[in-house]
C-alpha cells in the first residue's frame, strides 16, 4: 500500500491511498500518525486500518502536485518529536565518491577512514539470525522542522559552501507505547548535504549534514523490494544538466536493513514512545562527485521502480 498526506480543498490535513494518479481519500483521518495509533490501539495492521476509513471519495494526484497540496507522508503533530537521521557507506560502490573527497593524494598507500569503514560493512554489515553485524556510520540531520515535502524548495543556509542531492530510501518509524520501534514504511528521500564543507575534512561531516531534506511523496508500507533501480537528475531551466542511475535495496547494500535498525534503536534515547524517526539509509550516487555545482532554482528529481511518483524539490539559497 502507498499512503500520502495532503491538504484538501479546505486546507485541512488528509490521508489517502495512492494508486497511480488515483488517490482514495480516507474519512475521519487527518494524518498517517493518527492512522498508525488507531491501528496500534485496535491491534490491527496499518493497511487494515486504512481500508476501514475508505470514504469513496477520490482526488487526482496530479491535481495535488499542481496545486502544491502534498505534505510529507508521515509527520508528528509536534515536529520536535521527530528525529531525522541517517547512515552512510552502506551501499556497494558507495565508498568511491566519498573516498575521492577525502583522499590525501594518489600516492598515499594508506586507505582513508571512509574505505576502512566501507570494508568493515562489506565484511560484517549483516545482522544474521538476531546477531548484529558491525555498526555503520551514523549522523544526525535535525527534527521535523528540517523536512520539506515533495514540490517544495530545499533551502540552503547562506553560510553553506554548496548544496547537493543524495538520492536515498528513507525508512520511517513510530515508537509505540511500549517503547518499541515500528517501521511504518519506506519513502524516496533526498538527504541533501553540503559536500564542499565535508570535503575540507571528514570531521566536518556532522556540520555538512545539518541541512533541510525531503522525503516522499508516498509511503510504501510492507517490505522493501531487495533490488531497486532508480534515477536521479538535476534540471536547470527545464533542461537536464545531469542524470544518473542508482541501485538500492538490500541486494545492493553492504549492510542489511535489520542491522541499520539495530544500531540506531539500540540507544534508549531513540525509543521514546510516540516519537517519529526518519532514517536515511545511504546512497552511492552524487552529482557532486561528477563535478556538478547546483544553482538557485535548479530542480532535483528522484525516482525509483518501487515507487509510483518522483520526489521533486528545487534548490533555494537563503539570504542573510
């Protein structure tokens, strides 16, 4: 099932099941978060709860895009109870662009810390039969105020050195009343970072990640396909200036999802009842690695075969 959140014609928050361009509206449901809590209280699956509230009303997805009425597919009523985090060097081939940023020189015989971390994941990045593998790289991006919906601009602060897309899958969770993380689903994500800042020194990675990001427009419930083919592109004045394919899903990852989840939620801080977690799971493709510099008004477009609709955002530089 694919869920979306959007504003209705009266500017009220609504939820729908997205089937291509046909969105089936849920009645008496103003958020995916509320729908999850209803399902938890009833002891039923989220999909069953959604079908319980089907209203018979429909809206065209294209109309929601045109009128800029899309919201992120899951949000907490209080944005300060949303954690936006991520992990890197999790995909086969993901070390190449990172290593290029941090390589001291072509003659240096010692591998970078990025390569060392990547190799650790290759050798022991899988949770097998409940036994966790090696912990991945981890970073913090912000709270619910640092997320924008598909169709909105991603603002870059005036002090940033640059801003670049990171096409990823974001896993989305709610912590239930027992303090147990429950995966609600997956969404396309643009993790968006300041790669020039990170390139100065890898210890600046924490700073480079404190940027606005985006995920959506749809939330895919259930399991993620093992092999996903995606495409990411940048448009300027309506023309493609850069485009590249990417692979994701566990078949293309050095860590499996259960290992990423274990090492994130092993911290009690991240198991507070009611909290929402948006966790970016890494990428292997960056326009920055190909020498692209984005400009004001450029459009980021990310699509993948597991999702029906692309995630689209424009680049905006904040003044002052």
